[in-house]
């Protein structure tokens, strides 16, 4: 499961919340991508949800804390 697929499940399970970031102004960092947005960071432009280091670290924290494991949260119908 990708981070993009996992994010809505974690949000729905109240294991994480959206973390808004301020917009980055020029000069942009090398990794900044005007064509992508991050849903974990409230749709901010500059990086994708798939490549979001903040989300990756949060997921690892959930795993380390025993909140997330092989049995992934399920979406509610």
C-alpha cells in the first residue's frame, strides 16, 4: 500500500491529522516541484504525498508505537 493510499485510512481512523504548511516562496529548494501537492500537508504545492518525509516519519512513529502494523486500518463504508 502506498502512502497516498494509506493517508485517507489513517485520517479516517483518527491516527493522524492533516498538518498544514506555509507556502514556500522563491528561491525554491532543489527538490521543490510546482507540479505536485501533498495531501498530508493540506494540499501544499512542492512535494507529493508519495514523497512526503513528514508523513513517512509519522507512519514510522505509528509502527514503532504499536498503533500500526500488518493489519492496516480499514475504510469505513
